[in-house]
C-alpha cells in the first residue's frame, strides 16, 4: 500500500504482540495474569508491557488487590492503539459509529434522506465522516481504519458496484485525507458479523443471517469469520433461480422481486380489492392489522411460508447451526413460527431466531470489521478484507 497515503503501525516484538492480542481477546488483565496465560517470565512481561505503553497501546485501567494485600495494575487497550469508524451507507440512511479498538463507543452520527442516486449517496459519506470526527477531535490522530458497508455485492474489483468509478474517486479522497485503510463490505455481511459477536448468534460457531426487507440477502459467519465466496457473492440469495417450473423460467433477481417489501405490498393491494377497506400503504401498517383483519393475517402467513421456502433452500446447501432473521420485514414476530414450520417440513429442524440488533446490525458489524482489521495490522497479521482500497490499484480498476 502506498506510503504516501497510509500510515504504517510500528513493528512490535513477538512478546508485545502476544500481550496485545491477549488483552484484545480476553479483556483487561494484570501482569501476573498475563504471565501465567502466556508463560512469560517477569523480565519478558515487563519488557512487553513497557513497549506497548511507550506506543500508547496499553494503559493502566485500575489496581487489583490480592488476598494478602499485594496489588497489581490492570491493563487495558490504550487510546493510541487506534480509533476506528464503521459506516452503514444505505439507500435512505447513513449511520456511523466511532470506537476504540477495545470497542468502547466514542461518537455516533446518523442522517436520513430521500432515496438518492448512488453517486450523491457516496459523497454524503464524506460529510458524515467529517461530522463524526468533529465529535472526537482529541482522537483524530488515532484514526486507524474506516469500514463502509454498502447494499451491493463487494468483490476485489467492485465489478457489480453501480457508479464504481465515482465511488473510487470518493474513497481515494478519503484515503488521501485520513491516510488510513478504507475497507468496503456488503451490508448484510456486516449485519451477520454483528449478530455473531454481539447479538443472537454469539453462542454459535456457524450461523447465517437472513435479511428480509426492501431487499433480500444473507451473510454467512463460520468461527467468527465471514464466508464471502470466490467473487464476494456468497449469500447473494436474491440471485437464486426463481420461479422454476415446467411453465416458468427464472428471472434475474427473481427472489428479491417476489419477496421484497414492495412486492409484498403489491400482493396485499391486489388481495384487498375484494374488500371494502383501503389497502395498507406500508409493511408496518400491514403487520399492525394482522390480529384484527383476516385478510392481513392471510397475506402475512403466506409471506412467512415464502420466507421459510427460501430459508429451507439455504439450509439444504449450508446446514447452519443457526439462522438469524432480520430486516425491516423479517423481524416481525408473526413470521417466525411459520418460517420454522416450513423449514422443518421441507428439510430438517434448525434453530431460527430473530436478530437482536435491529437496524443497528449493519453499522455495528462494520465497526467490528474495522476493529478486527486495525488490530490485525498492529499484530502484523492479514485480516483478509473483501475490498481494501489501495491508491496503487485504483487506476487498474478503472479498466476492469
């Protein structure tokens, strides 16, 4: 990566890296606790802690008093280890959160807008980043990574990103301005990562996250890492062949066209024509009528079975330990029993639950990805980002 764009972290000794990794993984600890866990001698531990304190990567976080009156200092991740920002760049909202590598939130900015062309939406990311850094001026020099989540398939070439060159121009400016790595990731992948680490899937090793809303998508997490596939398209369930029969041929994005919120409301409108009532204008109104209006109940139960059909297809291919259902439509409580029944009828029982992070899942996952990447850089490891912007490769991507 170009030295003129991205600040490189200092090279740490093996013992300092081991200490930093231990505290980042298991939380604050004392020198005796770290020595026992890492089997380091007192001189080795003293040198490692001193090295990390010199860079500001560790900081005293309190005093631990033992049973016989002895005291020891508890160390946690220091501020100079890095400030990271996760950004959810959606179709009608940009949501950004800044945290330290230890995960402690420092600032948050959220802005909503009417649907915009991709190019204008991309450029709003610059404004949001400027706004959130203005909320933590003392930490500006500690910025170490930015992750931007997009509702698009993200590959190393960004081949399927609309207005790709316009967006490359935006992240080139961000890279030159902030001199930190800029990563891109799919929004549903980020939501899956968030639910795995901080939400409904935190006690599972293999989970998938299904987003059902305006769009349809899936993120796959195995042992804490995203599974992206060969071209970044793993989980793009909107592209599954649909419909498929002797009389019908699959259409591009047929699943999303059928299961998305727009199609659900259109079907509701057609069904409502046979009643004397006005059809609900949005999905929240439709679900609000479920308990009192048989027509709404019928439409929603049918939609739940359709989601169950899609979930069953995913189960038969991936056999996950858990399915987390999220998204603006998917999180409605009425859907879950019928989704579970449909999956069990078509293949075999699987734990299926709602997401716990609601509409914050994507930005929380983007932050988590940024934390993992920034820590990996400090440790000299490869975090394997889906797309990591490099000024040296930007010109090559223009012709791809």
